[in-house]
C-alpha cells in the first residue's frame, strides 16, 4: 500500500469508520469511473480543486457526478472573489496530489488546514459515496456523513451548500 493511501486508511480506522475499498485501473475522469460500473455501490463524487482570484483561498468542491459546477454560482454562495481551477502546482503544494487524484481526503495532507472543503448538500441524500483515497487506482465507499466527519476532525473548514 502506498503512503498516500495509508494516511486515509489510518484516519478512517482511527475514527472507526466503516468503509469498503475497490481497486481498479487508474482513472482520470468521471467518464472513466463510470466505465468501471461501480454505481451499484452508491454515488461516485466529482471533486474539483479551485482557487480565488487572489490565490489566497483554495477549495475542494465535492458534488454529485452528474452536476456541472457553475463557478459564478459557487462564488456567490461562498462570498468569494472570482473562482478558477487551481494549477497542478497548487494541487501538489497544498494536497500532495497529482492530476486525477483530487479527493476530499487530500486535506489529510494539508498540514496547515488551508484548503476548505465545500460539499454539495445533495450528496448527503446517498447512503454511500465513492471517492479516491489520495490515489486514483482505488475508490473508498463510505457514508457521506463519515467523509465530512473525517475532514472536520482533521481541522479543515467544511461547508455544505446547495449546488
């Protein structure tokens, strides 16, 4: 097991969170995830790493896979400056992740708890959601409430908004 995954599994185990892991080939898009046919486990989540125009606020936006992220709408709900996708350099700087590995679990690598996690409130209607364990060759299935709890316990700011 690689170190990026170990951080996630150790956190889940420490909090006694019930989860299941499915190994799979590396995937980089929601379409590639869909082609794996894992929907029967629950809702696969889309995760976007964005920043404000001043490069002072960074966010992971977590939403249902079929939704499109309207950055202007998200900006208004977060009372933020203009939003855009953050670069791969910032992704690595803050979360120690590479392109295709964006996940809310990335904040477990955010030593200063600088990245805010914003959940689409609709994800809480599912029993199970699937996200990468800081590596895009596996998917962790767990309750969306447990996912949020892991992030809150770690110390990053968490918000839920309607998207």
